[in-house]
């Protein structure tokens, strides 16, 4: 795009790059005349001022000269000292070489000429300066005259050597840009001579064999010392030849696009990929001489440009001098070219005065000239960015914590592939380490050791308490340990009671201590030995158990006093009246004793009236224990006694009410608002298993914007969720927008640190938020196409509306999802973690609350039953390795197999059928177990160590009890809730070991090899096509089959499966030191398959992916020789860095030096794979 214009017919020279502002010097051109036939000459200096929007350049200084110029040069000689602007050197038409001072011309002072010489005998057409020594310059004239001038002693020039023969005019001289003692010259004959100034002789001569090369320009490569370009002025050969002196027999490259002879060339010193040329075809072209392509063409007028030059200071500018008297300044960066403000007619009108030139005094009307419409033209820039715009290096952050960097340090003339480096930037090292530890724990199930490590590394006592409470959820006798953490120990309490009551009054109700009783029994035996067996035995019997033979008669009063009225009420069976009389008379003990015989309702009324009259400090506690009214305790106790209130709930509260009561106590503590009270409230929420309240309470006091604080929250939430899942043996659904927001924030931090797979597993499965959906898509794409085909490998964290589940890391479990009513459950297999697959989100599943899902989780510690007199609400959890079945009589069930250890992750390898469809909770029978008769007073404390009880078999249940109740399967309270009465261990079914299809389920995806192979003659039982709604009471169950839910497909029993041959199909693992081969080869196949578009290439890749398995078999069998393995590893390294050519070389070496029969199955595959990868550039 043209930016400035000067109306001159002149030779031009730009000021040096160090000079500011940029100036353009113009000397009147020799052998050219303008339209006025002016024969004067001048040297003028114009300023390049971009602040002025007009096209004219400002004239800053001029000086008249006695001769015109063939060449003009502005050097930086003396610019470092004072206010010097360098030196202007002009080559005159009469052979005069003149040195001017630019600062004198700019200031208009005398003495602008600082040196002059007339050594040359003809016009000085060629000038150039030494880029290493600014005081040295070279000039060329007629008769092969070349002089080397030193501006420090201008009067005595030197010659580079003897004149070249035959003599001719020197049209161009050029100093080498890399070697300071090398000078080149060329003439119209097309022959170029390279001089060595140290030897004062030519060292090489280059010329075109066609002898039609009329050289009009010659330039050295700005960066390669041995390359030079020659331009031809001959219309028969309008080319630019690029020569390399190392191969001087013919041109290295020829640039052919001009149609007529080339007049001038200029090579940009800022970018070696930019070479200007102007020719007689009225075109100014910009070439990339290293590739030979035209990258820009300037919009010029229909005139020849005899001189083009790049601006040294502003590399985007160039000037072009044409024969029509215009010198234009262009920009190669493009822009918007506005129409000229003044047309030629405007200039003519402005030249005349508006008054009448003939003296009439009348004002002339303005010249009526049609004004053209102002238009703007968009001028495009260079097709490729120039070097000064290209960044030498760059960096940009990408999604997933990636840092993308590049460097452009290679010389541009070398066609080397440029590399882009992708690095992983990690700023939160501790956060990532803790996240990895959490993920490893979630996969392995080692929550006990994880909590213990957190306790040991906790920074404060409050943090230790939280992790202690979380740890107890995974241990045996959790309720007892909760009480100990609260400061209540049964053993220590017994000692305190013994100390308070004295030695003779023990809390067990006996008068003797155990040691005293043993001592007396020993004395009794010794006495019997001394006195004789029978007599001593009789005496001892009389002493220990004497029964009086006669009783003293007693009187039954029937008088009108209080005793008589009570007696009369008892005699007629009026217990309520007798109790009322006792209470009015203050006989509370007698009232309570009589109310026991009067029934449960009378007993409760009596207890309530007695407790209402008590006002001491423990009356409220006694009232709650007796009346089972714990809501008053948690709502009315002082908050300083929160530990005591929580201990009472752990001891007495029913599982149905436990979570709600703990939440009430936690809410009261949270309402205080202090950090200490909120941490205490968190302990209550941990006991109740309320993840939502725990999150809200925690973030109210902790700033979770910090990654480490956010990691603290997620660790506690995940561990609490697993403890609740472990207790309930089912999935946990947490609908909490606060938790969902925090997990999304947690996923973002993980993604920013490069942990993409883990971040994806924490995103909610179902979310309407556009940001979540966008983040999920970015995570999928960042992981590659392989992420779409992977299945979940472990549980999904609890998020709003999403279900979470747990699967031990060393097993393949079937996760059963209970659909809505009218549907049958389907089995979705989880992924085996030992295969090393990363964790990705769990496929969304649904779960009906209250319906147990059989999973392989360790059994939760058994808790005491509810208070006697209250029917149990659900059966006991089965031991590890079993799932809970329906409530059937123990006598009709087979004996249970021996349970496994309680260590997480271990299961019994026995198949189990899928769960049957369950009826709606609203239509379930009210009786799932026979009622338990009261055995003690209501309100008595629950037994601390109730286990599996053996009772007599009740009558078979009616047909309506074929299905368990809606709440059966897990306790309804939180992790610390008291347990309930349990069914016997024989009423359980074997554990699931894998996904089993139902009769109408879609085929399940198998993950890994199957552990057992069933013989071919084995016929599975026919599926049940309709749910069994009842069981006949008189139909005995087969004793050789494990108990399964009614309506489910029947499986072979444990005894039958144990009789099957224990044949196993095992596949050995590839040695760890060779796993990198499988990883690299499979990854390359996947990349090629994604990039390939040709069907033939895709078929080759599919065949390669199948045939490569023969290599993996040999690696498993360890039959390959060390030399082949070394070659395979070298090929793998080449693939990793995408150096496929080197990989093919190594492939050839391995094939030539190895036994062909040993490698023929897989080496051709590797060659095809590397060839395709090199072709696709992946």
C-alpha cells in the first residue's frame, strides 16, 4: 500500500537503521529530464512523518550540486559521536565521488561537503559500504574501475586487485554480509567477480552459460555467506539467479516471473525471505528467494521503476523511484487506502485567485469540476508474516494445565520441521498428591489406613477428631468407639461406680466380688475334705440355701384408711385405682410396681406422673431414657453438654430417629456460628451420615476457594459417603446444590492441573448448567477418542441427582440398578481396576430408596437391637460376602457358608442371581418378621454386643411375606446409628461375583477373562417368565441350593459348583519392563485410525491392530531374544518422539540381524504402522 509520495526524478538513499526519525535522501538523477527540461541538480532530505496523514513528505533540507547522481549511499559513519547523522556519498555522472554531512544539510549550514575525489574516469554507477566497518566503502565505474575508500583518509583509495579482463563498466558492487573482506562486482556482460581483499585478487568468477545475462543488480544473502543473487536486465532473459559459491557451475535457483528485463533488486536485511525486484514490465514483486514463490505484488502505476530499496529503520517500508518523476513509499503490511483528498483539478483551482485576473473587480465563480466519490480500497498484506512480525518464540496456556511453546530459532533458509512443545504445568503439587492418594483409596477401599494417616498428619486436635469419627465408621463395634471418643468408657465407668459404692456393693447386683467368691469356694472345698463328704455337704447346703418350713400369718386390711383402700382396689383388680392411691400418698415405688401388673399403658402413665414431679438435675435424662423421648434432650440441653446428648443418642435412640436427632443437635451447634461449635456440629453430621449438612457447615467456616481447603472438604465428603454406602450396602444419592458446586469447582482445579480423568469423574452426570456440559465436552475431547469407549471403573462421587456406588478394586462386580416399577433390573458391569484403566464417570443409574442393592462390601459392625417391647424394623446385615435375602424361617434355609475376612475388597467367588423386581413400598405387607415378645421393661438400655441370635423356627410366613419390606437391607440411621434385631445368618444368599444377565436384560460387556469355565454340557435353568408372588407354606425349599429372592432365576448351588472342574483360563501379564511397547504401539494405532481418511489405509490399520497381538503373546511367553527386545524398545522410543524415519532404520537393522521366523509375525506390521504414521504426520 502506498503511504507517501514525492514528485522527483532522483536517485534515493534511506538513512541508517540507527537514525531517528527515518529520512529519505534524493539526488537528482543523471541522464533523465523532467517535463520542464530543468538541468539543475540538488541533494534533498525528506522526513518520513506518519503523524501527517497527507501523501506528501516534508522537506527538511537541501543543497545544490554541480553534477547529477548515478548512485547515492547513506552510511552510519560517525553516528555514535555527538549529533552526527552519518555521511551521504554520491556518485556523480562525471566520475566525482562526493561525501556530504547530512546534519549540515538539515540545519542549512555551510560546509556540507566533507570530501570529494575524481579518481574515476567515468560515471560512478555502483556504491556499497562495509557492514562491519562503516568507514569503508566501495565504488565502481567504467573500464572495470573498482576503488576501496576509507572515509578517515578519503584521498588515497585502494584497488581490490588488477582489473578484470575484458574491461567493462562496473554496474554493481556488493560487500559480503557475513565476511568483511569479501567483495563482489558485476558488469553488463553478466559475469560476476568475487574479490578477496586480504589477497587483493579475485577468488571466483561466475557467469551464465547463455551469455545473455545483462547484470543490473547483485546482492549477497543476508545470512548465508556463500549465496548471492544476480538480476538480468535483458528482455530475452528477465530472471533472477540465485548462486551458491560452493556449487558455482550453475544457479541454485532461478526466479522467473517478470516478462521484461529487471532494473533493480533489494534484499531485506530484516527478513531473508523478502527480495524486491522491479522490471520493465511495470511490476514490483516481492519474492521468497529460498522457495522461489511470489508472496506480494505492489500496486504500481504504468511506469518503469528503476530503483527499489527497503527502509533500514522500518522494515515494512520500501521506496520505489520511477521514470515518470514519482518516488513512492509503500508498506507491505497492507491497509485501507483512502482516495486522494485533492484531485488534479483541485490543485489547478487553488493555483488561481478568486478575483478577476483582468482587473474588473468581479469575483469569479469557483471552477465547476465534478468531484469523484471518495472510495476506500483494502490493500492486503504479505501472504506470510515477515520475520520481524513472527515471534522468535511463544507460549500459550491450553486447557488441562498444558503449556504450548514454540521456537523459531532455525535459519529460515533451512527447510527444517518446526516443533511445537506441549508441557504439563503443575502449580498445586500438594493438591495433586493428596488427590491421587484419595483416588487410590477409593479404588482400593483401604479407608482405615487412609483415615489413620490423616489422623497422624492432622494439624490440629479438631481435625484429628473429625478423622477419628470417620475412622470409627469402618471399624468393628463402632458405637462403643464413638462413645469412647466422646469420653465415655464402660470399663472406666464400672471402676468409678465400684469405688463409689464400696467393695461390698457392686453394680452387678451381687454382694461378693469375683475374687472373694473364688476364695470362699476354695475354703469350702478344703473344709469338706477335712470333715467328710456327706456331713460337710449337708452343712454347706443348710448354710447356703436354708428354706424356712413355716411362715408367719399376715393381715389384709380392708379399713377405710389408705392401706385399706389400696387393698380393696387390689382385691377387685382395680390396678389403676390402686396406683392412683399410691401416687397421692407418695408411695411411688408401690405405684410403679403395681403399674407393671396393670399393663404397658398404665406403666407409661405412672412413669410420666412420677417423672413430672422430679426436678433434680438428672430427672430429664431419666425421663428420656424411660420414655424414649430424645427430642427434648437434643432440643433443650445446654450446648456445653452436646457430647452427653450425642452419647445418649448412640446408646438409646432408634435407628429411624437417630439421623434426624443428630441433625437437630448439629443444627443447634451450627447456629452458634463459632468455628469450634461448627466443628462440633460436623461430628454430629458425621454420626448421622448427613453429607449435605456436613458440606454446608464446613464451608460456613472454611474458605474453600483455596485448592488445599477444597481438597480437605472433598476428602471428608468422599470418606463419609463410602462409610454410609458401606453401612447401607447400597448407592447413596445426595441432592445438594452446594455440594454440586464444590465438586464442579474441584473438577475445574483438577483439570487445570492435568488430572483430566479424575476431574471428569467428579462432574455431575445430570446437570442443566451450560458450564458443566461445556466442561464435560472439553474433558472428553482433551482425553482423546478413547475416553468415549471406556466404562466406569469405580464409584461416582455424591452429586446432586447422581448415584454413587463402590466396587472393590480387585474384583469385577455387577452393580445392580433398580429401575422403576414394572421394570426388571439390569446388570451393568464395572471395570476391573487391575487393568489400569483410568476412572471416568459412572453411567447414570437409578435406585429406589429402601431397596437393597447387593454389592461386595465389608459388613458393617453389628449394633444393639432396639429396646425390648418395640418390634424390629429391619433385618441384620449379612456377613461379608453375602447379600440379604427375604425374611424366611431359619429352619427352611440351608446352613451358611463360612464368612470371609472383613478386610475390604475380598469376596467369595460364588455366583448370585440378580435381584427380582420389588413391589411398591406402599403395598408391602406390614409384617416381614414374627414379632419379638417383650423380655424386659420398656426403656431398658440396648445390649451393646448383640450378635446373630438363634431362636426357634416360627411357623412359615403367609404368602404375602414373600418379599422383604421397603426398608429392609440397611439400617435407616447414619453410620453411628444403633442397630436393630437381626435375622439369622442362614437367611442370606451367596455374594455376586460378576454381572449376571436377567431373562430380558441386554448382553453385558465382559471386562477381562472369566475366572471359571463351565463345561459345555452344563444347561442353565430355564428363566422365570413371571414374578413369583407367593410361596406355599407346605412346600419345603431344596436344601442343596442357596437362598435367593423369589422370582429371580435359579442358579446352581454352592455344592454343585464346587463339584465342577476347577479349570481356569488365565492370561499371563506382559512383563512390566515391556509394557511400554504395548502402550506405545497401541497409542500409535489409535492416532493413525483417527487421522486416516482413506478406506484402504483404514483397512491396513485394522489389520495391523489385530496382527500386533502376536507380538504381545511373545512378550508374555518371554521367547524373544535380547537383541530383538532392544530393537523393539528403540523403535518404541522413535515412535514416542515421532521420528519414524529413524524407526524404519532401526527396523531394517533388526530384521537383517535376526531370525526371520522369530519376527515375521509382527515386524512387517510395525513397518506398515510407521510408514502410515509418517505419511499422516501423527
